[in-house]
C-alpha cells in the first residue's frame, strides 16, 4: 500500500507562473527569506498528492519530492518564452 505524500502548492502574487511547493500547508520555515521576499505573499492553489496518479503539469513529481525532502521546498519557475520573431519566422516557413 502506497501512502499519500501531500504537499501544498502556492502561486506567487509578484511573479507570473511561479509556484512554490512546501511539504506542509503554511509552513515556509525552510524557504530562504530572500526567496519569500521575491515570491511575495503566497496564495494557496491546492494540496497535491505526489504519490497519486494525477500528473503535475510542468514539474516532475520525483524531482519535486526529492527537493522537498532535501531542501524543504521546490520552486517552479515559468517556462522560457519563445522569441516572437522566431515564432513568426517558423510560421512563415523561414529557417534561421
């Protein structure tokens, strides 16, 4: 029998598409203060079972679990933005 490994996921009010995962709801004691200042007041998104069948959209569940155990938090940054010029050239069939 596999036990649930819950974590709390918070979104940043300062940084778009930036999420902070912590092992216990509202426990930011292991998150460095400079990171908390950059992140802003955390807004709870959900509690998530890392051992469940539901996938994370832009994070690897094993990596999240490892970081939670090692450092006490996991920071999910926004995906890199593709250059609009590059995207336009691709849509026009132009090679760079």
